[in-house]
C-alpha cells in the first residue's frame, strides 16, 4: 500500500470512527436515562436488524433509498455544490414513476414498463434539480437556499395534486399501478418474507458503480471533481464551470429521483404523499459519513438504515426516537472531526517530509 | 372580513417569525449560515414547556426556553466556529437533533409521543391595556432593537465587520471567533423565544410543533436582504398571506398549498435577482477566514 493511499484511507475513516464512538456514548446516556442496560439495548438493536431475515430485509430496503439520496448529495458535493433538495427530488421522481405506471397498460411487460418508469423517475428528480442548477449558473443564486425553498414548493405542489386530483378516497395516495412492478426479494429468497426489500437494491448498486466510473474514470468526472476542488483554477484550465455545475446538479436530482422507484415500483405500487419521509435529508448524512465516495455512500446507507430499523427493535425498552438523536449526533460529530482530522494528519506528516 | 381580527390573527402568526428571523439576521450578519432556526425554535418550545409545567409559571417557561435555544445555539457555535464544521451540514443536523431530542424527552418526561400536558401561558386576550402577552410586545420590538444594535453600537459594528471582512476585523484587534460565538448564542436565544411563544400560546408542546416556521424565518432573512427591519416586514408579509388564506378558507379562491409556497417562491425570486438582487454578507459560510 502506498503512503498516499494510506493517508487517504486514514483521512476517510477516522471521522466516522470518532463519530461512532461519540454516538455510542450519547446512546449509553440516553439508554441509562431510561433505566435500561446499554449492552442489552444495543444487543436488541443488532438482533432486530442484522440478526433475522425480516429485519435485515427492512435494513436493505431502507438502505436502498438512502443509497440513491446519498449518491445524489455526494455527486453535488464533488462538484462543489450542496444539494439540500434530495427530499423533494425523491418525491418528484416517485410521483412521475407512479404517473407513468398509471398511464401504461397492465399488458405491457415489465422489461419495458420498468425502464419507462425509471426514466420518468429520473426525469422528475432531474427537473427539480435543474431549477436550482439554472438559477445558480445564470443568476448566481445560492443553491443551498434555492434547494431548501424548492423542497417546500415541490412538496406542497405534489400534496395539492394528490389531495385534489389523484387520490383514492379517504387516503393520500394514488390508485395502485399495474404496470412496472419491481419484484420483491422474498420471491427469490423466501426468508425475506414480509420485508419490503426488492430488486431496486441492484439498481442502487449499479448506480453507485456507474457514478464511481463517471467520477474517477471519465474526463467529465475529472472535470467535475476539478470544478469542485477549485472552480477558478478549473475555469482557467479551460473547463466550462457553469456547464459542469448545471449537469452535476441536474444529474444529482435525477439520481435522487430515481430513488423514488424503491417505494413506488418495489414496495407499495402507488405514490403516497410524504413517502420520502426524511430520506432526502438523511442523504446528506449518508454522503457526509460516506465521505462522498460511492462505496462509502453504500456503507453509510447501510449504517443509517440499521439505525432507523434498529429504533423499532428497541422500542419496547427505549423510545425509538433515541436513534433520531444518534443520527443528529453522528452528523455533527463527523462534520466537526473532518477538518480536525485533516489538520492533525497534515501536522503529523510535516516532520517526516521536511 | 373584520380588519381588527385580521390584524390580531396576523400578529399571532407573525410573532414566532419575528423572533426567529431576528436570530437569523444576527447570526448571518456575523458570517454564520443560519439554517438551524427551526431546531432552535423547537428546542425552545420544548424546554419552555418543561419549565412552565414544573414551575407553573410562564415566566420560568420563558427563561427555560431561552436557555434551551442557547444550548442548541452553543452546539452550533462550537461545531462551526471552534471546529470549523460545514455550517450547512451542522444546521441541518441540529434540526434533526432537535426533533429527536424533543421527542425522546417528551416520552421520558410526559410518557407521550404526541404532546405535553396543558401548561400556563400568558393571557392572549385583548384587555383594556391592549395585549397582555409580554411576548407579543417583545416580538414587535425585537427587530427595531436589533437594528439599533447592529447599526448604532460598537458590538453591531463588530458583528458586521466579522461577517463582511473577518481578516480585516482580526487585523484591527476584533476577536472574530468571540463575536461570532455571541452572535450565534443570541440567534439561538431569539429563535428559542419564537418557540416559547408558540408553546405558551397553544398552552402545550406538540411533536414538531414548529412545522417549518424556522424555514419561513430563513426565507424572511433572505427576502429581507439580511436587514432586521426589512426581514421583519417580510415576516409580516408572510403572516398576512397566511392570515388571508385562513380567513378566506371557505371561499376556495386559492388552495392553502399555494399560499404555503408564497414565502419560498418570493425568496427564490429574490435570490435570482429579478427584483433587486439579495446579496449575502461577504464572509457568509466561509469556514477558513
């Protein structure tokens, strides 16, 4: 292993490890405030997630959506843009996928219907991502604020469409779609019976691989990373920064939108108001903890999915809201330790190289 | 439509925005991105409920609410100033943390996952002396006071200096980090007061009772171009739109969803610079100064 690679790995791994330790300590305190034994509760949390097939299936299902939103956020950060809009992009993607599924005849075979719905999902998220991209490139409007504000606008708009025009009476979801279902995993592995895990997980992994290839093996990806590190230098080197930003944020939105198929095509087969349920915001945490690397994002998605499923497993002893506290603690701890670790490693390196 | 009832309802809606937006203005003028207003408000509402419930006095509730906002403000400040963590990330994390912490302790303190028991608030009725609710007066005064502090005092000058040119500020001996700590602490306390008003006005804490009001305050800060008075006017404008929607509810002129969008759409338009470009403080969000 070269020294450079080792440094990169250390810089990537230390912050999440520190954060995990801090979260464990906070978790201990919360559990003890409830008069329970931390060891016992953590054991239950692991048993309820990785210890049985149903729990593990739920972890995989939740990790699938988080992989998409985490990849979306990390793609933006690689280009130097912060996409806080994954929540509404995810919802818009799921919505257009459901609309497409509703419009298609049930006679159309899955091999055609599913890709069509996937394109619609990516389109939905892509459109929501293109708006802040355009405003940033054309007017210099800060994408953080625009994506936050757009979340509210898009979610309110979708809520209005569903509540007034598209819902099944007494519910806030669309009628069930009959074209473009993605099979659940229990069809191949019976032990997963009852869990929402479905083949969308393969699409998530393929998307992660494709983004890795784009970022690290293509010219466009090189330009994107160059713009993210030093936009002025990249511009000087002949890269069209505006174009890169527009494509990066639009693609980021499309990836988040594609995540909508996990719920709509793989699980419920309808669009329901509010199905995103914070997965878009958690995507920021996933990207951060996964250090904006596709492999890291997949692992971080598994971690956050384990936490949220684990909350249900421990609920009889400690309120499941404990995991929401821990999620916040992990994010803040990673965000705090990233610059600190970078500085410490740089300092440690200096005497050796001088 | 009765103009008097319109005005009182608008004020009730506007007060939490006025507190939180003032908090946002002071933090952002000091160069710290303020996306955690929602979390500060929620924490303030919860700790105010705890204080008012266990003491029976709304004034103790106010004090506890300010302290709750201060506590979360200090988490934000330590993470972003001492550890130079990304301000956007920390802001969003604080919002998540506030939801989790208030839910967890709601369960621990009141064994409920939805709401607290009833607490004593201030009288909200109109009396011979005008409004009896002291928070209402404070809410109306906070923006003019902040404007005075920002533009007419030495501390305000320092806040604006560290938000625009931290290097220059440091070179003339202004303790940049310290000024920012104070600004973010004030921001937490002010936004916390917005939450206090909500909890005392509704006589209880309910899960996620701030319901996005912190982000409307963020919108008001930007739409008001980081100026305390203009941000306050933006709060009143947004509150007026909401009041109009509530009072016209029977008429079905405009769906509530579209009224909800108004602050956000206006803010996006303001950022894009269609009508007078909104330009943030120069050092906003820069971790290395």
